[in-house]
């Protein structure tokens, strides 16, 4: 992996982790799907003027927007509203084994026994997390996060298929342009209080909106899309471990969250499984 690829693989997940924590803070006043619509609107308005529509793949880009933007983010952040950010970010890491499985099935990439064992560990960890009494009372948010992560993983594989035909900025711009109106429409069908939330938004809320729109999306995702186009999925996946680790740290520091022993145990098993599955030992020189 080139040095530039390595820098992107490290920085992007950390910035995403901070964005996940800040999004949880914003969900205290702004409905989830409406917040995601704002996020993609800002990204599209910033980027779309600088890129041309990708020729010959607009239909594929539209469906990528649906399966990597609208549906998974609507589900994951609706689940996040009723979960601790530190819990949700651990559960959503199932997207990594989902992505590896889809890489094997759809891209013909290889998976070793070690990766299969790591995948089983990751799923066991999530089962442990769902044993938390607070989650048992209402498992639906966890369900939203898990299914949203699986759909997101499928979207990433589709991105790899078309990544050679579009630039990262092109792809992000048009994914955002397609996703924003879809999310607003879904919000007005299933949520309420959107205009009241905007009217009462202060500097903190607008800071969250600008961060997730400009930094988390407009800056990070073009880099990530380009990385997917140039580097094998199985080599990128280990660096996504920085996402939950940074999100947990930021959630404790910024939101004051406390991890229960059950979530800590389950999270450790999840991250251990993903590490076993994706981190490759260096070959002897």
C-alpha cells in the first residue's frame, strides 16, 4: 500500500469516528433522517459545481446512493438516536465482515479460515452486546444498526465495481445529490418536528451539521471512494477498526458516556474478531 493510501486509511476512519459522536449529540434535537438529509445537501452543494456527471454510469450511481447512503444511514442513525454512540459504533462494525463476505461472493476475493473464525467472533460479540438489559428492553435500534451496516457493506462493494469509471469527488457529489432528497422525503413521511428543530438550533447544532456535511462527508468520502477503487477491500478493512476505537474515545470524552461491563466485553470480542479476520501478518522479507 502506498504512503498516500496509508494516510487516507488512517485519517478517514478517525474523522468518521468523531463525526459519529457529534451526530449523536445532534440527534438530541434534530430527527435522524432529516439530519442525514442536511448532511448530504451540504456536501452536494459544496461539491457538485466542480464535477461533471459521470457518463455511462449515472444509473449505477443512483442505486449506489440508495444502498450506500439513503437506506443504511437512515437506518443506522435512526438506531443511534436510541443507543449510546459507543454501543452503536461497536455493533455497526459488523459491516466489516459483511463487506468481506460480499467481497468474496461478488468480487471473487479470497477468504481464509482465520478470517472465517474472526467473523464468527465478531457476531458472537454483537450477541453479547444485545444481552445488555437496556438493549433487551428495546432491541429494535440494534436491529436497525445491524441491517443498515449490512446494506452499507453491499454499497461499498458496488462502489468498487464502478470506481474505475468515476472520480471519488464525482461519486460522492452525485451520491449526495441523489440521497438528500430521498432522505428528506423519508423524513417527512416518518418523522416530525424538523422545522422546529432548525428554528431552535444553536451554534452547537449547526457546528454538528457543518462537520458531518463538510468534513465527514464532502472531505472524507471522496478519499474513501478513491481508496476503494485503487486498493483491495480486504486490505482496507483493518483500518476501519480505527473508526469504532476513536468513536468510543470521543463518546466518553465529549458525551460523557460510560460503557457497561457487558458492552465492554461484547465490544472487545467484536473488535478482536474483526482484527483476527482482517489484519494480515507481514510476510517475512
